[in-house]
């Protein structure tokens, strides 16, 4: 049985997806996967609210009857299931939003993207003979970390490595229901504003509007912004006393 917190996330996810519901087996997923799908659904809902066209598809181009989420990372062109993704269409740059896809980093090593945004042409061009995309295809990547306690510093260190491998992406986001001020300081040190690296902007929000406005900007404009990239550490939950940030703001 899903926990009470998982049930809340699934209920919100169902509302956000609107025209399609997750596969019944999805409710048996671990809460980390459910949280990732929850964040995915918020992006879809915001895109819809901002007037963008949303269409759910599979690689075989059939209209799915249920949303099949990945429970483990894999190649975009999977031969195991026809996983569902969201096709976000705008006049500037149509893009596809995926869950759990692996991309080759600068080193050639494969890395999982919890959530990724890529041009529609890259999804369409991915085949069983060329199933893996690279960091050059990424417009956006999001790491989703659901925790019952505050984030460990290891998550910040790992994110720096991933951001280095995916540094040509327009934007990278570390998204969690919890916070760690040391991670904020770590990222702020390595990714300084107005440098050739990725800068950090911190947001505290109980809604998705600030976060998603930037994501939607990526979906509308896929140009590489070499000197104006952002890593954002986001919380999408209410702040309580134990999570106080002691006034740390960007």
C-alpha cells in the first residue's frame, strides 16, 4: 500500500496529467519514482497553463491509453516497453519531456536524467540502432531527490559531477522536498554568477510558478546560453522550522 505521502503525490499527479492516468502498477512504485513523476506532472501542467500544446506519445507514435512511467533508468529507444513522454509544442522550439532516460556525458559515460527536456527532432531521430542521446541533445535536466530527512552533502557533490558532464545543457535543476544549506554553499562556490560555469539561484516556493517559468523558457528557446546557465536547488514543499535557511538567499 502506498504511504500517505505517496498517495498525496499521486493524487496531485493525476490532476496535473489531466487527460491521461498513470498505469495502475505505478502506485506500487517507490516514493522516489512517484516524486519524480509528480515533478514531471507539474511541468506539464504549467506548460498547459501557459498556453502550450501538450500531447502524450510513445515512440511508436501511438496514443497511449495510460501513462507508463519508467521505474528504472534506460535508453530512450527502449525495446522493453512503450514508455510515455509529453510532447510540448510551441511556435519557437517544440520539445519532449522524458523520465528516466540515460544520456552520454562528455566523458562518454552514461548517466540517468530523472527528467529531461530535448528537442522533438532528437526524440524522433532516436532508433534501436542509435538508442542513446548525448549531453549535446539536452535542453534541460532535473535531478529529483525525495527524502524523509534533510539532504546529505553527497547529493550536492554528485550533482556537481553530473552538471559537469551535462554542462552544455541550458539549465540543470536539483529538485527535492528537503534542503541542505551546505549543498547550497557548495554549488554557489563552484558555479559562480557571471562566469563561464553554471550559476546558482536559490528559490523557496510552495508553488511551481518561478521554477516552471524558466523551464518553459527552455522549451520555447533551445539556444545554448554559454555564459548564462543556472543550476537551481528547489524545494516544492512547505518550509518548516527544521528546514529554516537562516536567511540564505541568492
